[in-house]
C-alpha cells in the first residue's frame, strides 16, 4: 500500500454536518437497529426505485445474504464475471454453489451477454451480474436472459449507486440487488451494505438472517430476541454507520454532479493522449462514477503497465491495477485448478488497466497533474 500519496487514489467526502449526525446518534443511546437504519434503508431503496432495503455491515455480507435468501447451495451453478472485486464471486462459494466465470466485453468490461447465454446449463440457478466500475451495460439483457431460462438475476450494484440506464436506476434490475458503502464508494458508512428488492418475503428473510435468524423483531412485536427461526448471522449495520449513510445519501445528487465534473476533466484531458484508452460510457447511461480506470493500448505489456503504476506512485500519485481476474486469484486456482486462458478478454484487459486518483473533491489542477504524469510515464515505457 502507498503511504499517503500526495494525490490519493480515493478519499471519502465527509462534511461537518455528516459528522454531527453521527455524533448525535452516538449520544442518543440507541446504537443498533434504530431510526437511522430505518431511514437509511428507506432512502437507499427509494434511490434504487425499490420497495425494500435491508442494511447490513458490508456489501460482501449483503451478497452472502442475497444468495442464502434465494436458497442457493451445493450443486447449483451461478454465472458471474471474472473481472470484478473478489466479493462478487466469493458469495457464490460461501453458500457452497459453483461459480461459472463468463468472459467480458472488451469495451464495457461487463460480462458478455452472448457468452453468458451459452454458459447456461440445466444446473444454472442464478446470474450474479456486476456493474463493473459502475457501468450499467447489458443489465436489461441479463434480465431477459434470466427470465428466458427461469434463473434469478442478482445485481451486484456495489459500484453503481446513483447510475441510471435509460432512466432506470442501478439496483432496480436484479430480483435482489446489493450496494456497498466502503470508504472508496460514491457514499460511505465506513463499512456497510444494503440489499434492495421488491419481494417482501425475500426482504423479510434477509432482515432475519442479518439479525441471528430472529423474526419480526423490527417490524412487529411478535418476534422474540431469544427465538432463532433460521441459522442467522450478525450482519447488522450499527446506528452510527447508518447515520453517516443518511447524511451522505441526502447529498448524493451533489456528490454525483461533482464526480461527473471530475470525470469530464479527465475525459477531456486524456482525449488524444497516445496509448491511453479512456473508460467507455454507453448510450442512455448517466454515470455516478465510482472510479476512473483507464487502459493502456493492446501493444503494451503487463510489465509496462506495472512500470507506469510504479512511476505514478513514485511521484506521489495513487494508482492501482483494478482488477486482477478473480479466477486467477490464488484461492481460486488452488480450489478449482483454474489457470490462464480461461477468460482471455478479461485476462488481457486486467493486465492493462490503471485506476487513477478519483474522488468527489479532486480538483482540476490535480487532474492535470495526474494526466501529465501519466502521459510522461507512458512515454517512458516506450510504448
Ligand atoms: C465494494 C464491492 C463489494 C462489497 O465490498 P465490501 O467491502 O464488502 O462492502 C462487492 N462487489 C463489488 C463489485 C464491489 O466493488
């Protein structure tokens, strides 16, 4: 990890008003399962155009509960992308199901819908689709594919809060969708996540599973604190974290506007920079911009990409190789015997991506500094 670079890869945007609401909640005496969680759930569900929100302690916990609530388990195949944060596939392993990795489209970096269709077998029970880097490409196609084959679409929207496709918000496509609020996301609760859905039974089950399998503790007086209907977990989101979420999501439109401005500065500045491919947008999409990830042209090697990242870091500029392929992670190779060549497009792309500094308060001057450094480091590699 970098020791606080001058221009960090990411930085949360916390105002005095955000901090004040957290402090007020801390002093209220109600530190778990209280009004802040309820309010945060209402606001996130509303943003995603869904009926129910279930707050949990991380996006990873949310994905785990989503798959548990659907009853997925051993013998079930779940189609997903190798080009994502590892949690989007780990949740499949948590429930004992089998991940089936489908290669990506080289432009949008999301799972290729045609390849996903070919990966369907009689054992396929679900598709975990990810809006990688917040790109909503193909969500309607995944939805249609799932409907056609009678399988469930789970939407890992952890990178896409506030993004829309033809007016439809991310988080509205899957039977269940999951958001995350780690400090580098569009809004943060420190740690936290949220499951959203329109299905009341699934929402109730997730609510119970996050709270040790207790039933109806929050919605009615019928449940008991000492009766556990299900094998549950402690995946509760504390009130202090929910309060931060409430304060942050109230500012979401302003946060999105600033991130769009930063992205525009980058896109304008990088136009015509030789060897650097900017992130793709798609028609009809309005991005809330999670990260800003560029790619070096195909002629560059992974070693040249690594040299560019090292060069940027040496100048005090945060940069990272988002994402190494999940199927090539040591934990997956050991368990499944996976190796290179399985998903050639994802492997090719993952060797050439560079995440650049990106956050709500990045200035035009900082964008200029990063882009000039990137230009020079790319030139130095001789590509
Ligand atoms: C951030 C993220 C998650 C969840 O991360 P947590 O750190 O557990 O909140 C899941 N999937 C993707 C694609 C993510 O980017």
